[in-house]
């Protein structure tokens, strides 16, 4: 059983069993497919809808509907809830598959993290290049003083 917290610190618990996979299949697709599950749960809206389905009875007891539940998730709360879901997901599978699945998820996450870091570095370099270009263009096209007339216009007068 996994516990995760919403953005207000409220605790929610769930357990993934064959029953839960069967119960959610029509609404959320075949979550037993690791590629599908991993990729779909990267979508925060999908993840929160799925989690609400898994903790629906707890939410009902607290008087929280799907919209109110979704409002409880943003930023770090989404990420920690996803982490809890993936840990429980891996724990569902037989021991011989758990290690491989866990390693695969870790490698994919690390690859995405490195890609994001490289992307941020490239973006920073590109912004610096653009700033230099704009600065160079604007300095070469500005008149020497606000009152000065470009050289070719002076020769016409």
C-alpha cells in the first residue's frame, strides 16, 4: 500500500491489485502495459484522474469530488504522487520482473532529466546568441546621435 500527499498535506493511500487494473481498464486503458502506463502517467491530468479513481472511497468519505481532488494537486504534489504510483506499480509485478522494471523506469527518468538539462543549456546558449545578435544589429543600425542624419541622406541635401 502506498501513501501520497496532496498540495495541502492531506494523505491518500491506495494499493494496486489485479482488481484495480481490471476495474480501471475501460476508463484508463491497459495500465499493465509498462510503456503505456509510464507515458500516460507523465500527463498530470491523467495521473490525477487515475489517482482519484483509486482513492474514490476515501475522497467520498471526505466529501471531495473529482474537481476538488484535482485542485489539490500541483507542482511537487503531482510529482510525489506519480512517484508513489510508480513504486506501487512496480511492486505489483512478480519479483523477477520488478527489478528490470524499476531499473528501466530509473534509466528513462534519468535520460529525461539529462535531456531537460541539455535542453536548458542549449536554450541558455541560444538566448545568449540571440541577445548578442540583437545587440549587434541594433548598435549597427542606430544613428550616431539622435539628431544625426544617415550618411546617404546627407549627400542628397
